[in-house]
C-alpha cells in the first residue's frame, strides 16, 4: 500500500481552527503489516462528564465542526473530532482500491478502542453516520446516546436518492475533484475563500484525493455486498437500542431527504424524543446551522443524563 501524508504546514493558519492533531496508528488492513496514522482533535475538559464524538463525511474533514465545538465545550462537554483515513490530517492510501466500506469501519474501530473512548454521545453526518453507526453497534457499551443528521445506514432494500446517484456518477468522472468548491456548492450559506481553501488543505494535488473520490462508489449495492450484510446486522443492534437516539436532519438536503424516518421508526430509544427538521440547512448542516445544532445536542444531552 502506497501511503501519502499531507505536510503539516498545509494546516497552519486555517481560520477558526486552533486545534492540533493527535495521531493514532492503526493496521492498514492489507496484510502487509503497514500502519496508517489517524488524526483526531480534542477540545474541552479531559474529565468532562460527557464526550461528544463528531464524525465527518465526504469530502470534508473535522474542520466541518469548527463552528460547533466551542458551543459544545461551553456547555462543559469534551469534543473529539477524528479525520477519516484519506481525509484531513490522517494518512491517505494512494490507490482507489485501498478503500472499502469495511476497511473504513475497521480503521476507525481500532482508532476508537486504542484511544479507549467511552461514555460517548455520537453525532454523525454523511459518511460519518454510515461509518460511525457501525462503531456504535459494534461497541454499544462505549456509547450513551446517538444523534444523526443527513445520513443513513443503507441496506439492500432501500434505494438511495436520485441526487445521490448523480453525485456517485459525477465523483467518478469529473477530471479534477475540486473539494472546496464541492463543499461550498452544497451549503446554503456560502463559504469564504479562506474556508474553501481550508477544505482543500488536505490535498496538495490530485494524487491525495483517492479516498475522497472513491467514497460514493463504496455505497453497498446488492444483497450480497459485504457491507449490506454487515449493515443489516448493525440494524439488529439498533432495533434493540433503548438508550436515547435523536434525528436532526435539514430540510434542504436532496441526498438524504426522508432519511430520518427509519431511525425514528426502528430504534426504540428514538420514541418520544424531540426530533427536529432544521430549516434552512443544506447537506453540510454543520456549516449552515451550527448554532442550532449546538442547542439541539446540548439540550438532548442535558435531558437524557
């Protein structure tokens, strides 16, 4: 496995991003014994009663949570934000074939257990939900509650939206995978030039973007897809989940529209919770409605302690 590493100076001076990465080595999973370096960022008291695990999707990185972290910390919480492999300051395998859904789950599961994170409130959006919910269901004793936004846990009996299929095709055919512009185009509130540059920071050139480009193609199509089988097993865990679970999807995301329903209908811990459709948000709701999300998360944690 050819592994690329973004130079540290690419992350210097980013607006509203004072955090330094903490690195954890995990097994690359290709049988070679190679190790991958996974970055995460921590803020808030180390001994906080509650830890919020915030997981990003594609093609973003933990910078997505810069507007939310201070408000969560102000409520007394510790916030942990990992960069998925291929994103942010984490290592980037160079070949498209290096990435699978199951490898992402394995990489982040090892990261979770090596850091021995417990007492977690999970918040996941986009692929942060697809991967993060697999962590929750594999290690349910480490999680106290679930919050999901603009995400899903797909199985073979549910066809994704037409908007996702268009994005899936576009991601594999566009000559230049312009990450910053892509993030900006799916936000209701437009980013500054400096913020767009921050989303581009992890990628000095196109060779670093294999993980970002391939992600939409990792969607588990077909009954016999290994990740469909694994996700169906994960749903069995969620269908027995009685700890608190909350949805807060936006009203302006064509990719995940209606995706809140399975969570509300199938997770026992979601019954009677104050589920919300956040008005005025696009796909990257963390950019568009950070203050609203902070209120939702802090209020949910306080109400379910």
